């Protein structure tokens, strides 16, 4: 009963944090509010939560990594793969080495391998936190896509590097050649495992759906189980479960393109996964706030044992590490953008050089978030010989401090730096969208005509079929004319379509209000109300998405 109460309190804090973020007159990043609520919970009531690193990691990271891989636009990932790879892999290695040596030099009480583990886990960025920061201000779409791609890939690279550093701490030995071979195995094996799990799950559920019918609840549950299956199978095979979860998410896009999932299932599944993402990230940050006072006390003990003057050095360490991360990222972003633009210029695609505001914005956008916190909390409690893991509490406090300081710095400066900042524009996609819409409308017209030709018996003689078919064809033809045409007539068609959309939205909302009125008056049953309202909701969702 006590465990259930704790879970409910944390979930309530997540709900309250969302309301506060919307109610505050000034924009405050949601993660900061959630951390603050966690601290308040500890001040009011000591919940006594003890986090098991392995369980914590398994519960939260696989679904979040899976969802990142699933939702990232693959065309954007491919288009800027050079820049993204340089940030997600090159910058991670650069950060692990540079920050690792810096932390060990600054805090001799922290072993070098632990410093490398800390550097590895603070290297992944959090695009979700960045999007929360800039939610009330503009951000160039291409910059956001690069940040999302970087966040997706550096989650995996940072966690893999941390696992090697932790292995060096627990075994007391490290071989670069062995590490490189192991890295290839865990990376390739993890990716292949994730792809296999997604493919196998898709084949199995499509077979069952064809034979016995589709059911939205089953589709949703299968999608929830997939990241855990990919992670656990990869770990069982000695590969990277992190890469397995990411690869499974990336493979989901290909599965989706098969179009074998019912529309209702897709809509319901999206809602469920939005709730999972919001809840999981919220719980992580509330737990950080709840654990922060205890972590700070244990970290202070480590500092005092290292004969420093006072615990104020903890704050100095956090600020110094955050500044070092910003400097390393600034240098790497500057070199990466200069190299990218020089390469494009050599291919006769001259573009202006990167502005300092752009470089500063990209550097500040390296906010740390849920993955960093979840990863650092998985540091082992003890070594194989039973002795405590060296400087574990100090590493956790420093990582938590970096998360908070990076969020505060980005929330203060990023919205202003982003104003008017743009990367070189990507190739316009509007023409491709228009061609796809025209092709879809033409396919619909052909399907209607084919269905009319295949009519037999009395239906073939019924003039109503021809009348309705002709009306549908005229609607699709208007779409084609509106997209393919030019001049005043095409503009009039497009304007008419917009007016039709606005009027249709007003109509379906009136439909829904009328249905609820009928339900309140007991003129229709509750089941009929839910079914009819769902039909109206689907129509409204389609209209809002166009």
C-alpha cells in the first residue's frame, strides 16, 4: 500500500507541474518545475524512496529511446547526417576525453575511470527539454531537427561509452583494442537485435490481424512491449540494449509505411505514447528533486573527506563542469559548421559562414535531461569485491547539478539567441507534398471508377451509385485543380477548400455538442454516445491535420 501511495504522489506532482508550467507568467522549463516539486515533496514528507539502478534504467530508458527513434523524421536525419554524426559521435568522444581529464584534475578524489563515466553520461543532450524551453518562442525547424537527431544518436553513444568506463572501474583494467572490438560487437549486435524485434513483432501481429481481426488495445500493448523486448534481448546477447531500443524505434517507421494498422489503432496509440513520454520524463525529474537533498548531503561528505575547505566547492564544481561542457561544445560546433560549409562550397554550393549567434545557440541548446539522470543513477552501488563504488554520490550530484544549470542557462539565453537565427535552408519539400497529394487524389478517382465498373446486378443499374460516385470524383478533382493549378482560379479553389474546412470544423463541433446534449437527456445510450462521438472526433482530427 505504501508503494502505491508513493507512486500516486509522484504522478500527482507530474500533473501539477504541467498546470504550473502553463499558469506561470514567465516561461519556466517544465523539468525545473518538476525538480522543484520533488524537493518540496521531500521537505514535506520523507518518502524514503530507494532506487534500484537496474530497475530504474529498464523501466524508463528503453521506451524513451524507442520513441525518439520512432518519431524522428528520417529524411531530416539523412539530410543532415554529417552534422548530426559529428555532434552525436565525435562530440561525445571529444567530451568524454576532455571533460574526463578535466574533472579528474579538478577533483583528484574522483578516479579517472569514474570521471570518464561522468563525462560520458553528461554528454547526451535532451531535445525534449530544448523544445520545452523554446515552446513560447520561435526556433528554426532545421535546427530543431539537428538537435533531435543529435539527441537520438548521442543517447546511445554516451551510454555505451559510460558502460565501458564503468567496466573499467569494476574490473580495474581497460584495453583500447579490446574496447574497440567490444564496441563494434555491442553496436552492430544491438542495432540488428532492435531491427529483428521490430520486424518479428510486425510480422506476428499482422498475421494475427489478418486471420482474427485487429484490436487497438493489442496493437498499443505490442508497441509498448517492443522497446523492452529489444533492450532485454540485446543485453542477453551481450550487445547494447540502448542501441537495440533506438534501432527498434527507427525500424518502426518502415513498419508504419506498410499501412497494415487500422486508423483507430494509430490514433489511440499516439495518444498513449504521448502520455508515456510525458509521464516517464516527469517521473524522472520529480524523482531527481526527491533524491537531490540526500544526494547533496552524501556528495558533501565526499568533498569534506577530500579535505576541501567547505561544501561550497560542490557548486563550484557544477558550474565549472557546465562551463567546460559549453566550451567543448562551442569549439566542436564551430569546427563542424565550418567544415560542413567548406565542404558544400567545394561542391559549388556556396553558403554564408555560420554566425556567432548560431554557434552560441547550438552550444546552449546542449541541455542535459532525462537520459543523463537515468544513466547516472545506474552507477553500481558496490564493486565486485563488495566495497562502495568510488565517488558515486559525488558523480550523481554533479550530473544532477549540470542538468539544472544547463536548463537554467538555456531557458534564460536560448529564446533570445534563436530569434532570427537560421541555418541554410533545406531543399523545399512543398513541391513533393503537392505531388503526393495529387497522386493520392488521382488514385482515389481511379479506385472510384474501378468500383463503379465492378458493380453487378441491380446495383449496376441504380443511378444513385453513379450520382454519388460522380460527386466524390468532383471533390477529388477540385483537390487536384487546387494543388496543380495556378492563377486566380486555383487560388479561388484553395480558398474555397479553406472555407469548407472552417465550416466543416464548426459543423462537427456542433454535432458533438448535440450528441452530448442527447446523452445528458438520456435520449441515447452511453455506448452509442461514445461510438458516435468517436466518429466525430476522427473527422475533426483529420480536418485539423490538413
